C-alpha cells in the first residue's frame, strides 16, 4: 500500500472531529489537523432571529419545550496548529425535529414548532469551547417531484474568528441518509470530519439527552 493509499484509508476511518488523532511521527509530520470543509449556508438562514441564547429548546415566554430528541452539542474551535481560538463567534441554525425551518421560503408541509428557537449564537471561551442545547433536526425533502431527494439531518454553523470565517454543516453518526445526501457526498473523504461523535452525557445533562461532540478547525 502506498503512503497516499494509507492516508486515504486513515481518513475514512476517522469521523466526528476535525482533529486527526494521528499516532505515528510520520503522520503527525504530514498533517496534524484537517480544516473543516466549507459548505453551503442553504436557503433557510434566519433573517432576524428574535432569540440567540445557547438553549434552542425553550423560547422566551413559552410554557413548553421544543418537540423531539433533546441533544447537546459541544466542541472546540481550533486553528490548523491545534491552538484554541478564543472569542470566535459561533452561530447555529437548523430545522426542527420534523425537518421544518422557521423561514418564509420553506414550503415543507411539516408543522412549525412554536417552542423551538431554531437559532443560537455564542462566543468560544478561553479554551475555544462552545456548547449548545437543541433538538436533533429531522430530515426533509428538497424536491417535491423526487421523493428520494431528501437531506440528511444536519446543523448549520457559521464561525467567525479574528482573521478567519467558515460556513459549514455538522452531521450525525449512523445516519443512513448521509450516503445519499449530495451536499455531504460532495466533500468526499473529508466528509468524515463533519460527522459528530456520540459522547457520554455529562453530569449536568438529563439521562434522556444525547451528547454529540464536534471540533471545528479553521484554515
């Protein structure tokens, strides 16, 4: 097997984090970090979000929580040398649990969730860490004439550092639709870096919540 083939095989085995956990000195010298791929912002980016706190499962004044599987997404924003990026603005937006965006151009017949915020914005801490509480987004159709054209569950991210900016998407492990999703497939082997890792819940999480970890590497 050639060095190039070995590297491609390694990339296929990695998922959920942009940081490559490469053990050998040869691999470390080749590349310690892979930049998170740029992806489309999509047609449903929020126009004027009313709320931007990190908990998307509750809307101010609402008496109920958002429908769906509650998840928490945690991770770090890093540069290609592995250094944390402090004070990076991390924006997140997504469909609700039924695959519907709160956007006037979304014609998905699934209902809106009045208790789902759909958007959040935080700044990374001194260690480059961020954290969101949300619901797992649903898949949704992208072409009413083609029932097989469905976007896999994903979350949109917009990350702005002092000298870098990235718009990308995070995906979930084990989703069958990942393989047929055109946007995900277009990334090739680098798509593995956009799949989050399923992690054990932390002590401050409810037992019913799921925890996903995803590091973002800015080129």
